[in-house]
C-alpha cells in the first residue's frame, strides 16, 4: 500500500478493507503492545481499539518519556529551581508532572524562574544572554530528542559557555523492551514499534526481539491507516508462526536510521543505567554525558538536597506503563485523576496513556 497524501492515510474505504483483513486473518489470541505514546493517541483518537476482533487486544506500553521519568529526577529539577541563580528550562509537557511533593508549575507559581522552551538551543541562547544565571535544561526524551540535545551541548562548548547545564534523564527504548518481555508480567505476542525513535536508530537494534524472544514486531507510522496496516502485518506474522522486524513506516524509517543523528548522540552521551518510573532501574537504558562534556552536567555542578521519594497515593501509572492494566482500570481514572487535576504523569502528558484514553473516551464505560 503506497500512499502520497494525508487524506489517503485516513481513507475510510481503505480503513474498512484493512479492518476486514484483520478480522478475516486473526484466529490466534494476540496481545499487541504499542510502545509509542503517539500510537496510543492515534489508536484512541480514531477508535481503532473498538474495531479489533475478539482475538486482538491492544495494550499501551512505556512509550511516553514524560511518564517514565522517575520521581527522583523530577524532584531534582524542582530542587534545582529553588537555587537563587538557577533558571530551569524545559519542554512544556514537563511542567505539570507531579514529583514527590510539588511540580515545576507549582514552583513557577511560587516564584522560581522556570521557562518553557521549544528546543535545547533556546536554552543555550538564554545562557549566553544571561551570564549571571546558571541555565539548566531538563533533558527528557528517548532517542528522538537526544541528538538535538547533544547538538546543543556541542554548541554550548563551541561558544565557551560556563553557565549552561543539562539535567540528563534520557531513556533508550530497545533494552527497556527486553526488560518488559523478561519480566513475564504480560505475555506480549507482538510489538508496534515507535516510528520516531526508529527513524533515528533504524531497525537493527530491535533484531534481538525476534531472534531471542520470537516476538513479531512492526515499526509503524502514526496515521490511522499506518496503525491498521501495522496490526495486519503483526497478525499475519502471528498466524504464520513467524517473528521478524518489519517496517510499515517506510517513508520515515531506513534500516540504518539516521547515522548523523546517532553519531551526534554518541559523541556527547554514553550509556548508563536508568531509573524508569514504576519499572525500576534498567541497565544501559540511560544516557549520561561523556567525560569531555562533563562540565555541562547539572547534577555534578549544582548540589541540592533531595527530599524522600514519594509516589502519588493510589496512582497506578506503573501498571499502566507495563501493560498490566488498562488506564480505566485504575481506581482514580476519571475521578480523582483527570487532565485538569492529574495525580500521575500518564494523565499529564499529551502522549500519556491515561490522558489519551480519557480525552477520546476510549474505555468501556464511555463506549457502552
């Protein structure tokens, strides 16, 4: 299926054809996990979950970088914001994420200098304009955003800035999927792999999923027909007993990914262990600054005392992120926890599973 225009990716006739093929092909139980938060939104927005046969179940995984950021890392950003000469810069979706006792939005309201920026380079330029301030960029994201943040560090070094820092809490995707599969909490029979991350890293880092674990995988685009075609491709693999890494999102993903972006990321960062919210520490899934760029590490440069870590009472974001629960199965969902008054991060981010299910009424009570 080769399409050229956005309208074609939303063609109801083509969609109906794919849905029919999925229904006709699927005979085995298939638990398919979409790894990317953008896929979660697309599935909820277009009602794709309701179109699936009884054999196909769509689960949401840990594909929202905001949601998997550990409370400790949010608490550190909050404490850094309280230092007199520090300016915290961040993407907007981090503002309302609750830490153990507060959020960046609350600290901004209380007088801390916290600014939303559109790129890490904006933070570099702010540091250059305000040499009397220490500017910290909260570096959250997967392999999608890490290269641009690495480029900002290279630029800061080129400009000789001594007042620009990053609080690096990046996560990398492939080995997190290994941890999910090995946990055995959920029997995942197929993975809808992220398009944006894969556009950077390519297909090769996922090969172990098929080779070692025999889990069928398809890298998907984000339009409704992309997702439906990816599901159909997974169903065909499952029915034939195959396990391979296929690319539905061919217009955006090459086998080798974007080598320039990967080289930039690897020039500045090296792997480290990372703490994933409610999942725990997964070895080698974080990114820390290499020694030659260690001068830009906010954690090393600015000492703060962290409060005891506290998770939101009753929040089940962890189970949602691991695919153990659907968002609507959390007792707080839609009651104590809404996008206007979120208890956990999955209801905050625009890519959070809970926010997507709530916004598009993608749950049984809403659909009847």
